[in-house]
C-alpha cells in the first residue's frame, strides 16, 4: 500500500518529514510495498504502531555498525574493529552504518571503498581479513592510503603550508568565540561580591 504524498507548504518549501514518513519510505525501499491492511490514512501514532509490528515480523532483523567520535584515535580504533569483524566474517552482516566525527572519517573511507570495489562489501571484507603477499606492502592499498593521509585536518605540514596556517586560524577563531562567551560570564561573577561590598559600605554610613 502506498502512503500519502507529502505536499509542499504555502511558501513553496518542502515541509520536514515526520519520523513515521521516514520509516515508511525506508521500509518500502528495503522490503517493498506496505501490506494492504496498513492504515495509511491514520494518524502518526497509529501508523507507527502498525509499522513497528511489520518491522518486528520481518524474518531478518536489521543491525547497524555504529562508530563513535574521538578524532583520529576513534578512527584508528574503528579500523581495528572493522578488521576484527572482517576476520570473523561479520562485516557483511550489518545493514546500516552510523558514524560521527572521527568515526565519520573512517566510515566515509569504508563506504567509498565498498562503492569502488568490484565485489562490493564482500571484496572489502576479504581484503580486510587477509594480509597481502608482499612483505613491503602487507596491507591493501586503501588502508595504506588511509594511514598516509590520516592527518586529515592539515594534510600538508610545515611552517609555510597553507593547511598549517588554516588550522591555526581555525583554532584562534574558535578560541576567541569561546572567550566571548566565557570571559563576560567570569567578569559578571567576579563583580557580584564587589557590588555586594559596595552596597554594604553604603548602608553602614551614618545618616546625615
């Protein structure tokens, strides 16, 4: 059953999709049309309940590989995690990839490799789990490339490098923005006891 289409708002902009609508489109994309008895015309709560029932009734339960943030340390940890999953033939068992920050760096690398590999994720899993025959280059080329360019915030180092000066400028800008918020609050906090002391001195003066 096809769910109702979302109409544009009065100003011509597309309205935000509800959680119910997102899950309905995801279900149709992954599993085909909704069942004939699906309450497509009902409210969101009723549709969500019916949709959850359909999802839980699926023979194959969906799973996600979630990679957290933490900069290059998170990316390094996630790479080792994916290699371990590949060695146990578990990397292909995930249906979704959810990442943030440093996990997004390694997650986008993995997605690009899967997209470009002739065998897709199955080929990536095989190459991640087995060492290369060459002793000089024991890892696949995508992993060597990843290690060579792991300094993704400033790829070209050096005093005269544009990347280095860009990184310094970004650091100073963010530091200034934080100071503009924190310093006035500190000054206001320090001014409270001074203001209270001034009021106390004024109240102790004898009446003229």
